[in-house]
C-alpha cells in the first residue's frame, strides 16, 4: 500500500489531485492527514475535524472507464466498502444515507467526497475522499454528528481502520472489474437509510415535503414516492433528506 502520511494540509483531496497532475502515481495511492485546514464536504460544505482524532484521507483510482461502467458506481462502491468494514464492529443501525454518508444510530459518522479528473473521452482518474469520525468526541454545531468512539465507548486504532478500508475498496474494485456492478447497487440499496419509511425532504428553496425513499437509481438519483403515490427522482442539487 502506497500511503503518504502528512501532518496538516488544506485538503487530502486537493493535495492528491495536484500531486497526480504533477507526477506519476501508483494506482490506489493514499494521502492521509492528521488535520485539514480546508477540508471539503458535499454541496460545497466544509469538513472540519479535531486534529489527530479522526481519519481524513484520499485514495486515487486511475484510468477508470466510464464507458464500461456507470460513472456513479464508485459513489456506490465506496460507501459500501466503508459500511462493510464497520459492520465487523458492533454498531447499531449502520446505514448508508444518500448519496454516500455513513450513519449509525441515526448519526453521521462518515462522509465521502469523490472528485473526477477527466483524462480522455472514456477514462477518468478518481479521487475518493473519506472522512471518518473515529476518536473525536466533541462536534460543535453538528447535532447529527457522532463518532465510532462515542457510539461504542472505546478508542479505535486509526491506522488499522485506514488499512482495512483501503483494502476493502481495493478488493471491491477488483470484484467490480471481474463481476460487474450489480452486487454493489443491491448492497447499497439494501442498506439505504430511511428506505420505505415516510421521511421529510427539503428543497433548495427550503420548502419541505414528505415522501418515501424507494431506492437510488442508476443515475445516482434518489427515487421517492410522493404523497399522491407518484414517483419522482431527485439529484443532490435538488433536495436533502432531513434526519
Ligand atoms: C461530506 O460532506 O459528507 C463529505 C466529506 C468528505 C470529507 C473528506 S476528508 C478527506 C477528503 N478530503 C477532503 O477535503 N474531503 C474529503
């Protein structure tokens, strides 16, 4: 495993992206930092962590074919991999929240930010950024956040977790190349947070509506059954699911 360990940098995603533009890196190169000063989250949000307490890392997948595979598949395979590693611990109610948050006991314990670098018409390099709240116990102004330590009341070994997650992603990636996507879509949809349960969603204009999550479709959209029984698909820019 080619792991580059750093102390504090703005963002492991940005660092790895820049590094891969300037030098030839091995497939599955990992950059891990003890702290990020400008950690990036979904929807342009910040991803802030307490230094050295949590895992913030990025992993490079090179030459991914968006002709052979659905471009969304790595957004499915990655949370599935993190979920599978965490399944070996005793978390209650471990779920994947659309698009790719990791939840346990209804609290967010991990987030994923995937960035694509377009290389040719059919090939992309992919930066998979993962933030996992490991031994952090205070989350200011984040009422829906929690950590592995808060939930299981013990300290975790960050290095071990990092290795487990990277290995799981590598193994799953080989499985994807050999056997295709279906397994990952099914696994993801089976473990989707609030599936088949009435839920409240918020639109961009802050208006709210009720619906029942059916699944995530192959274009990465959330398929929701509305109150009039019709089905509508939403993308990340259109709605957020409230906790
Ligand atoms: C989210 O908003 O849920 C996604 C959070 C992703 C955070 C990780 S931490 C490592 C990597 N580097 C970043 O700047 N962001 C991702």
